[in-house]
C-alpha cells in the first residue's frame, strides 16, 4: 500500500488498508469528509477482526483536523501575548474543634507575594462565594473592567477557546448543523434538509441550477463547505465545491459542472477545530436533465 497522509493518523494498519482500498481515503481532508458510519460499515464489510467504535473514528478525524490546521501554507493566527500574572491569592478552608466537641469552620483568604504581608480576610463557614468579590475589590477590577470588556469580548469571538476532548471529558462536542438548504432550478425550490442521513426521493433538476446551503454556527469558527460527487456507473468521487463559508447567508453551489445524468451528492460542513463535529447532507439520486438543445 502506497504511503499517504493517513500514515500520520494513529490507527491499526488493517483499518488504514480498508480506508485506502475500499473508500479511496488517502488524505486528512478525505478522512474528515467521510461519514463515520460509512467508515465502520466498510471495515465491517472487509471482515476486519475488530471494528472500531464511533469514538475511535471521531478521534481519527480529530487528528486529521489538527494536521489540516497545522499545514504551513495556511495563514496562521498571530500568537497572543503571554499571560501576565497580576496577583495571586491563598484560600484556606480551616476548621477546629470547639470545647463542646462541635466543629467550627471558616474560609480565610490572603493576597500572596505582597510586602508587607497584608491582613487576611475570613468568614465563618465554608461558603466561599464572597471570596471572588473580595479579591476583585483588592485588585480594583471594577475600575478597569469597562476598559477591558470590549477587547475581551472581541477576542472571545475571534479566538474561541477550543480544547481537545478525551473519553473522560463530560463536556459535549459542538455540532455544526444546516439551516435553510435547498435545490434551486428553473422549476422552483426544493428543501434538502430533512433526515441528513438519507433522501429516498430522487431529485431532478434542470439548468440553470444551484444548491443554497446555510450552515448554522458558521460565524463562530472557520467552517468549510464541501460538496462531493459520485457519478452513477463510476467509482471515483470528485469535488464539486470546496471553500470557506463567508458571512451568515447561504452559500450558493453552482451545479453547472455536473453533466447530464445521475449523480450522488454529499454536502459536508466541517472545520479544523477538534471540538466541532462535521455535518452531512446525503442527497439521493440527483438527475440532471440534458441542457436545452442538447442530445
């Protein structure tokens, strides 16, 4: 088997062989754009001794997204300035036994690394909700917050915090979803989004025609929209459209490159973020009518 980008993905050689030979997946981008259920079905059909779980396949795709995001030809975001430590505090939960054999508890907080050493603040009980307000008062944060809120909000939108998910991570993954998505041709408009896994009714279109695809959550990440095509009677899959989504409106995908005949289209919304799952629309058979005057 020829070397390919999948060699950088940590998986069993038997799985890699199925991806290459059965699904023609040889690149990181191919892996990201292939449905997990399709990968598992192909491995099952190949009678590999042990099938991977959905979570294992998700981990492969996460690695592929990471590699795509690290490609040097992509424009890298500038590194932010390092964090400066403005202050540190020591919070102590204390308790002592009283003469009546009961327990007395308190929370004590002191600002560290300050000379002379400041007097600590303390409250009885282990309720520590007051600690944050006390620390903010010490730092006079309320006076500075109006100056920093706008910058912090802008950074939160431009650089959302994304961390790698592990099997022990209880936080849910984000999921890209499709909004209004339709096929538009000279006969009108037809909605595409129902069950994203299947579409049993064949679609028929006449030029000029295009897909109008809207992806929700697209404004919060660098989302790409890819449309892949397999023409009936052929094994190879080719890409009709592959570009980043710009703005919040629907992306128009021109269907003019499709020759007359039957085609199977898969629409994929994806991002290189390892915490955001891709979304798919699998069209059934799209029949393109011959152009007027054509044979």
